């Protein structure tokens, strides 16, 4: 596209015959204003149409065959699970100072059903800022320093070896459990997991090993799971354990005792492994519930907006709804449900669909307005959590190792008395059993269904092929406007020179033009490059700021802002000044700067759409209008027409909104109310982003911020 | 005043050179973080440092370095660079010595490019002068093409990445540049040496024999007429002389001279015999020269290794049916050969530019391309900064190169590490990259031809102007 556009401008003299594609390019570029308005509005409209265009999910992998076998989980297993729940609650009442006792109980139960048991001791690892983490492979070479003997967690791991398997593949079941402050929900989730586990030791159909990880969640659920995974996937052959044993005698003693008490069994003190993980399920039970039904919530977003294979969600959804009669929830933004304009939009779509249906009964694409509003709320939350790039649960740790994983959170309807407890254990257990049985059928890893999708309900999704259209429409104006600006600035400079000259002089000016005309953009490119370099520096600055001890978020943010401004000034004076004179001499410099800026934004957005689509989509909604509208204020003030006034207002508003902190406060205010937003909050948010290695952070620092600076500099350009 | 300006410019040139060297050294000290060594864009089976180390290790344990299809480079590189792969300095990054060699190779290449560029520029001015177009020089802002080319070569991220990523392409590039330098400075032995070494290292520079020969042929014209290695077509000079009313039949450049070709052939033969004897000695107990040809040139020509790279062949040959394989191998290699003759005819008056076009085409169609190859032709492009100032699509090409070089690692990550993409994602960037190179070559050639046309029209218009 861009090629044809640029092709069009090059031949200035009208040729008798131009190729149709070139003519089309010329047409697009010359009408770039209209085309960009049409493209942008249709892009926004297509975004709102996504809930209507969502398709029903289907099980893509034939081998899964969910629900084809009747569940084998019987009341015997349920009572086993109940026994564990009782024992754990009793032990918690007795001794609450350490969680060792309950870990022992769990391990004993695992051993009783004939599983291999081992403890995994880990130290919580602080998330560190790795600007290059995204491009490097996950490695084990992290340096771990200053362990204290007091802070460590113990994961209990039970492994069932499959009677029909070769030990090369495994399915993981995770139950987060904090032994110190164990809530009843956590204990119940252990009960469910145990009932399934005790069943799985007896079944004959098991072809993949089962790993049950009781993750010690006193340092957070994610930390425990990721520590175990790191140990599992990238074994360290260092003297770390020996070192620990010397340093912390208490821990060592504890393990000794346990080994003695379980002597002769399958207990092992070393780290045990099974095969490659096919899938992982994280099981949680919520303590209180205000729902009307027994519901089960699915959390799927991992870091950087990665999703597990859609088939995994499909299987869970299918089994929960059609076999166990559980209601399935995915997260939604509740504030969207009460938006009036969204509702009326849904009604408009519905009535349009009805009209279409009345014209031809075969057109069936409408959905009811309420469903539309709910779909939009779920879509918005799907976009929001993907854009944030922070995993929504411990399942996120698995995705870093290409293991598909989801978190299932069961919220029971009634208070957890005996009967209802049994019911929950039975139904939850049968659901887990069904999912494991399905995954057990897999011959290869999940690959059939989608990885890139957005959910609009538990059983509806928008695939990458559909949502990319909306995004492509949003950013389509960028190359067109860039080309048209480029053409304009080139041709206008030629005209101004050739205007008053006689034919004989034309050759001279022509010859003069040789030297620099087509490479004039290099100066603007240099400016854009400098600003992007500055963006990179700004993104790295927090790494140094957070080394300063005892700094409140507000002061850190202030330091950051000051250092950023300082670095911008320094960079500008060092690198850009020798060329300032060149810049001033050219009248239409701003047009070239804008053209190059738009090109760079186009590249940045295109790149981000591949890394994390949701970020790119939200970023495009903010940045595209700002880039397209930017024009020196002076010119508009001088013009003084209605159109230029509108443009000034739009520019000023967009200039304020698109500044990253301002955008953050606005978004935060919309979601949580404006009371909670403060300056320190932005710092905390940014800190959480880089702690989770979110690419969104890099996007804000290296694409959005430079783009904003360039646009503002265009606005205040003196021409 | 003029001198002062020149001084400032040259001062900033050396500043940039030093800055680029320092930047390389900084990057060399963080090799683990970047992990450039294992990126498919940087190290191909032919240029990979790890394979070189493996080959050296095999040789040290008295096995054939080509055993196990690991190493596919020249045995001379093993003897020269091999020891650097194992030598370590305490407290320093692992491959510091080897990295330093690449940095030196880059700097030497840049200096050679600069010298050649200055040669070319002198020739360019000479041409304009002999065509009475001196006025144009004064009117237009002329860049020192040698400086520009050297800086493009040194500061190009591709060059830096190839240098820091421990590939052998800086050395291969140096050989090619040495050959071109020798050709432009009319040092026949040096040109022959560069050509032989470049061909020995990576086979494809063999086709550079045509531009090198042309430059020698033109060099003889130069003695007669006073124009240099790159000049507008000879017809122009003829027209010029006719306009002047000179009966310059005697001064016409000769069409072809066997002497220079024989001279070059002699030296090329000498050097290649020398290189082959050295290789033979070093591979005496490991199967001899035949083994070397099979696993270097044979490996290049049969595209055995289908691991992903920035080229398009790996994907194609991974997909193609086995019984078509030989046919398509021939098609792809003949593709390069097909372009040689037409281009040579059309651009015979500009051998250096012809060399640039050949290098660009090779780096596009070769079996294991890497970004180091693009670094070479982009550097050479700088020589023609004055002639190509009217090139179209410059912004588009620039943005395309930036976009592709950012997108390629992301796609690779998506495919290999995240598992959400597949090979098509990565191949898409490779295709875009190939298209960009095609656009660059096509636009470059047409801009050069337009430049020649413009010069001609200026010459033809001039008398009319004088009359009016």
C-alpha cells in the first residue's frame, strides 16, 4: 500500500497512462483526510461490533472427547476428601505457629494412597526489573542472594505414576494453601483435590503422570508456583542445598524428622519430576459467596496478554455446564453493565439485526441488547487484563514455560455445612476428573485451537482474524497520512523554488534539488530517533530510582519526572543542536516531522499488536487521533476558521489525555472513581508493570511517550 | 573558511568512528544479556561462532573438522581464529579476543570503504569536469561519499549486531571490500587476493569477478580520458567530444583489453593455488580438499540446513517435495546467474555500482543470509550518495528496514518461546525483508540510470542554453 502511495508522488508530470493500482494509491493519498476519518470511525465501530461478531466456541481437538466417559468419583473418594478437610481444620486449631504440621498431614495422606511425595523448599524471589527479559529466553541463571532462614516456603508435591504411560508427560493440579492462615476455602480446595487424587491412584486409564502441587501461598500464590516451576524446568546443579543446610540447621532438622517418620515409604527428600507438562489446573474455592448458583470462575490471562489454548477453556466450560450444572463465569468490568449508551448501542444493533432478518430470514447475526452489554463488559475486561500484561493468577507462571494453564475458582451457593460440602466436593471433583480425563486423551500438546483470542462470554470468543480487522482499520490512516504529508512537503518545496524562475533556471533548481530533496526527511528522522532514545532512557530510569532506599512512591515519581526532563534537555542540547539551524531554514519542517513520527508510531503499534494485541488496540485508540490531528497551533490560530478552532480544541484535549500518566488517571478514575487516584498510584502501577515484565511498560516508555512528546513539539512548532 | 569546514567535518567523522567502536566494546561486555550469538538473524550455519569453536575442537582432537555436519567454513579460519575460541582472559568476557578481532575487521573495512569512496569521488568530479559540468558541483551540496559510506558501515545496527554477535561475517565482508578496494585503486594483486579469499570464504562473491574486470578495463580508459572507475556511459563522452568538434576518434576508450584480464587471471590463479595448498596442508589427514569442497561449497549449494534464517530458501525447501528438490535448487541458483549478464551490460560503465548490485542480489538470494550481508551492501550504498540523492522510496525503505529488524526477533520469540505463533509468522518477516531488498535494488538501479540520463540531458541542453 505504502509503496504505491509513494510511487504515486514520484512522477510529477502527468503521464498519459498510469497503472490502476498507482492511480488508486494517488486517489487514497490525495483524499487522505476523508479516508482516514472513514477508516478510523469504522475501526472504532468494528471494535464495538466485536461482541456481535463473536463465534460460539467448539472443541477443536478431537482427541479430547470431554464428557464421553461417566465420572468415576464416588462417595468413597468424597469421604476421603472430607477426612482430609477435617484433619487439617483440627490441626490448624491445635497448632497455628508453623505450618509444618499441616504439610505433614497432607504428605501423609498422599503417601497413604500410594503416591510419591517430596517437599520443595523455596525462598520467595523478588521480582526484578529486566528490560531485556522479553527477548531473551527464560533462563535459570538468576543470581540468588541473601537468603534468610526465617523466610522460606514449603511446597508439597505428590506424583502419581501413570500405569499406562511412559512417564514422559504429566498433568499438574495446583492448590494454593497457606498453612499459617488457612481459610476454609483453601482447605476445601485441598479436599476436592485429594478426592480426585485418591481416585486417580486407582484408575487404569491414566496415561499421563499426575502431579499435585500444594503451593505454599504465604508469599503469594504466584511466587510459590513459579519457584517450583523454575526448579522443575531448569534444574540447578549448584551447591545451593548444601549451603542452605549449613546455614539453616532448623530447616534441615525438620526435614530429617520427616524423613524418619516416613521411613520406608515413597517419600523422597530430593526434588521429584514427572514428564513434560501438558496442562495445569489451579483450583481454588472462594470462602464467601453472594451468587445465586454454584458458580465457577475461569481466569486465563497470563503475562503479556498470553492466553492458554482455547480448547482448555472449552473443555472446562463444557464439563461444568453440561455435566456438573455449574454456572461458568469469566471476569467482566461491572461498571460497563450500567452504561446507558452501551445499552442503547446494543438496542440499535439488535433492531438492525431484526430489520435484516425481516428482509431475509437467513440473516441471523443479531444478539439481544442485554447479552450485548454483558459481552462488551467481558470483552472490555478481557482487553484490560491482557493489556495490563500482569497474570491474573498462579496459572500465569505456567505460560512462561509454554504450558497451558487456567485457574478455576469455585464459589459455592450456600454456607458450607456438611451436606453442601459433600456436594461441592463431589461436583468439583467430578469436574476436575473429567478435565484430567480429557487432557489425558491428548496425543500431542494443545495446538488445534486458538491461542490468540478475546472472550465475550465463557462460550463465545473473537478470534485473531476478526479483531485484527478492527485494529487494521484503526491504524490504516497512518501510512496514508504519512505519505501524503511527505508528498506535500516535497512538492511544495519544489514549487516554491520553481515558481518565479524562467525555464532556463528550472534546470538549475532541478539540479540543485538533486542533492537533498529525497533525503530531507533524514533530519526529522534524527529528531524522532533522539526522542525515542530518550524514551528508552526514561524506561530504564526506574531501575536506578528504585535502588534509592526509603523512597515513597510520590517522591520516586517526582525524581523520575525530574530526571526525565533533565535527560531530555541534555539529549536535545548534545545531539540535536547542530541541526537546529538546518531545521529552522525549512518552512514545512513540521510536516516532515509529523510524517516520520506517524511512520514510527505505525511501526510501534504494528509491533505491539503482535506482542500484546490489547495494549496496541488501546494505545491506537489514544495515539492515532493525536498523531493525525497534530498541527502547529500557530497556523490554526492564524487561520481562525471554525474548522481550525475545532482542531485546536481537539488537539489540546488529546494532548492532555494521551500523556501516559493522565491516561492512567483517567482510566483509573473511570474504573474505580477519581478519589483513589494520586501521583504515587501511578508509580506503584508502573512498578507492578515492570515487576511482571510487562511489555506494556516498554510500549508506554518507548512508543507512547515519545509519540506524545513529538506531537506536543509539533503543536508548539514555530513556523 | 573552506578548510575549517572540512576540518570540522573530518573531526566529527573520527568522533563517530570512536563512538561506534566504544559502543561495540560496551555491548561486548554484556554478551549474556543480549544472547546475540544464538540469534538466527546473526549467525547462520556458515558464520556461526559456536560452530567455528566446535570445528576447532574437533580438529584439536584430531578428527575432521567437518565431521558431524557442524562446521562448514574454511579450514584457514580454523587455523587463524580457532585458537581465539578457547583462549580466555581471567575476569573478562569469554570471547573477548575474538570480539576484538571482529571489531578490528569492521574498522579496517570502514577505512577501506572510506578510501575507495574518496577514490570514487575524485573520479566523479573528474567526470563532471571532463563533461564541463563543474557548475553543477558548485551548485549542489556534495557529500563526501567516502565518509558517508564508512559511517553507514560502522554505525549500521546490522554491522554492530553481526560484530557483537560473534559471527564471521565481518571477516567475509572485509575480504569483499578488500577486493573492491584493490579494483578501484588498480592494485591487481590485492584485488585478486580479496576476490580469492572472499570466494573461498563464502562462494557468492565469485561473481564479483565481472565488476572487478570491468573496473580494470575502465582503468585503462581512465589513463586515456581521465575518468575513473565509475562514470556515465561512454556514449556521453563521445557526444561531448562531438559537440566540441573534436575528432576524438583516437582518444576513444578501447573496448576491451586482454592484457588486464590476463594480468588479473594470473594473480587470481596464483592466490587460489596458494590458498588451496594451505587448505590441503591443513586438511591432509582429514580427507583432503574434496572433503572441504563437499562440506563448504556443497553445503552452500545444496541447502542442507533448513534451520530458520532471514532468507526465504529454508522455508521453501522445508516445504518442497523431495523429488522436486534438485530442480528448485538449480532454479534458485541459476536465478542469481541469470541476473549477472543483463546487469553487467546495462551498468558496465559503473563497475563499482555493479558490484553493489551484485552483492545486494547475492545477499537476498543466497542460501544462508544473515544481517551481516545487508550490512555490507548498505555500506557500499553510501559510495553513491551523490548519485542516488534522487532515489525514491527512501523513507519507505528506511521504515521498512527498521520495522522488519524489530519485527523479526518478536516473531521468532512468538514462534519458538511463546509457542503461540508458527513458522509462517517468522517467514512473513523474511519475505517482507526480501521484498524490501528487491525494492532497494530496483529503485537504486533506476535512480542511477536516471542520474546518467540527467547528466546527458544537461550536456545536450547546454549548447541550447548558450544560444538562447
